[in-house]
C-alpha cells in the first residue's frame, strides 16, 4: 500500500455503494467541508486502481466534501490487490462505524451484496433444494435497478423448479439467512435452523426497509435521516400493509405505498416534536418552580422512628442497630424521657430476641455515652 495524490476527476465510488438510492447526507457533508477547511483532508481513504481510474472502498462523504471545498486532488491509500470481497467488507465496516445500526444504511449494504452476487462479483451460500419455498426470494436487475421477487412469486417458483441457483446471469435465488450469514448479522436459533442460527433483528429491520421503502422508491434514504431503527421499521410496515391491500384491490400499489410512507413519517415526526415540546415545558416548569429545601429530620423524629422499628421489627435487623449507632453523638440533645423510651424499646427488643441480647448492647456501647449505656444495661 502507498499514499498517492489522486485528482478528484479520476475517483469513482465503490461499485457496491448505490449513490442514487442511498444518497449522501447533506448535514454530514457540510460538517466535513468545515473540517477540511480547518484541518485539511485526512489520509485514511482506501482505493484501488481500476481501468485508469480509482475506486474508493469508503469515504464517499469525504470525497464529496473535498469537491465542495474546491480541492483538485486528495491523498488516497492505494491498495492495488484489493478484491471485490475486501472492497465490500471495508464499505460494510465503515458504514457500521459511521452510522451504527441505522436501518437505512444497513439496507444499502444488503443491496450492495445482492447487486454484487447478481453480477457474479460476490458470493453467498447456495439455497438448499429442501429449503421451504415460502422463505425463498429472487432478485434480478432490470434497467440497472434491483428488483426483489417475494416468495411464492411465479418467477421464484419457475427458478426453483428448474433446480438452478441463477435463472440467468442477471438473477439470484436467496433466503434472508444466506444473506445474513454472509454479512455476519445472525443470532442463535437452534430450533428453527440446522446451523443453529437465524438472521439478526438488525438484518430483519434493514431487509424490511429495503424491500418496502427503498427499492420500491416509496421514500428516499435522506428522508429517513435522524429516525431511529424502530421508527423506520414502523414506516416500512405501514407502507407494506397499505401496498398489499392496494395490490389485492387491483390498484396502483406504488402510489398508495408512497402516500402511506409519507403519512407515517409525518406522524412520527409530529409525535417526536410533541414529546420534545412536553419535555421542554416540564424542564421550564421545574426551573420556574421554587425548589423545596430538603427536610432534615430532627433527632426527636429519628428517635421516634428508631423506637417504632425496635418494637415492631420481626427480626433483629442490623440496619436498626446501625441507626442506633448513628444516634449516639446526639443523645445529649434528648431529654431523659426520650432516653428512657429508647431504653424501653431496646429492652423490649432484647426480650423478643433473647438469643442475641449482646447485639443490642454492643450497638449502643460507647465510652462517651455512659448515660445511655447505663439505661440499656441497667434499665431506668
């Protein structure tokens, strides 16, 4: 590997990164433009030479930010022996670090894997002939775009009846598990799979977003920015239900899917704004209201509580003895009547727990408090 200055005009995106469907974040680009103007372009983007230009493995936001910062060339780490598998793996790892468990970003990774497999550049496990038909999907590229056929679709049945993994050079038979296994997004499930694994919840959420929102072009990926994975899945489910109902009624499912997705996003955003508004109102009210001073119990109240616990405790709790120890420095502030009541309560407790009388004597033993010790050991 070596670092070289490469003209921006010669730089191409990762072939497994769909810039059109998974558009770049304007917020992130603006932040990177400011960073480049302040500290320069960081040399940590890997690329490989391909047919006279350079394909980057990741760092698409940084390259776009460099263009907007009016740079003509940037330093890249050139890895000449980078394979397709490594380019895809670097992109997946970078997305995970940059976006966390963003369902929209993960959907882009899954689409890249499917596209690479259709073109024969990446590989996933073959679907076993005995795999249940209702779990098998088929994907192919039509006019440069990925189209996924749901299980039980005629195209899928025809492909499986011929016992072929690919019906042509532009199609792929798969299950969600074969994709998830390749990505490493699996979880244990020893009952329902011979490998003892199944797709993780992260994969399930991303695949739902891919099939219900991104590929049908119900929403753009930038419309999902800032939304939690849970909310994005809610939008995908709402869009899928409405589209299925429209399809059963013979209507244009794409129109209804898009409308349902927009309405679900607006609803979630309004609910989020309402929660933020209520939170700010509570915070403002708490700041405006006078804070109640913390009430410090007097020694008399503390003694009353101790007496009640001594008389009613079902067991000689050590916490009661510790409370007695805590009162020792303040016993001189109590009158003789209260001291006598404490002595009676301890004596009552000693009689109830005759096997442990020394515990209570030891709890109040103090060289500096002979009066209470005398009351406890000798009575009034």
